[in-house]
């Protein structure tokens, strides 16, 4: 059983900036259940409820994924696409360039 595998994983930054892909509904729920109590709020509650409703068949897994992605953005843990080791290495060698502003 694929435990309601997501078509598009949600990439989050964990630990010292390591990437973790959340690929199933169960992984989303487990991540949320481990989230610190002091950092929980309305977005957390809504996201957990969306996961539970998807498991029960009342929402699609894509709707639950969108709720989780919103939570990840609000929590500031969305994967930026560059790991901190690479960013530090680029900064030390002087090859990092600031993004152009429009």
C-alpha cells in the first residue's frame, strides 16, 4: 500500500538545513504530531484536520497537501533549494552573487 502517496512531495528544511521530502499523507500527519506544542496555532490545527479529513475520504490528498504546504510556509521551514553548506562555501569563495532586483 502506498499510504496515499502524494504526486508532488513537500520539501522542508529540517535540522541544520537538511532537506526532507514529505511524500505521503501518513508522513504529513507524523510530522505534524511531532511539531512542538508551543508552536502550534490555527494553521497547524487546520492542517492536521485536513490530513484527518483526507484519510477519512472527505478531502483529497491534494487538498491536504496544499494545507500542509501553507503550514510549512507559515512556519518558515520550506526548503529554499540550497543547502547551508553550499551557501557557506559559495560565500567563502566569493562566488555567491546577490539576486538581481527588478
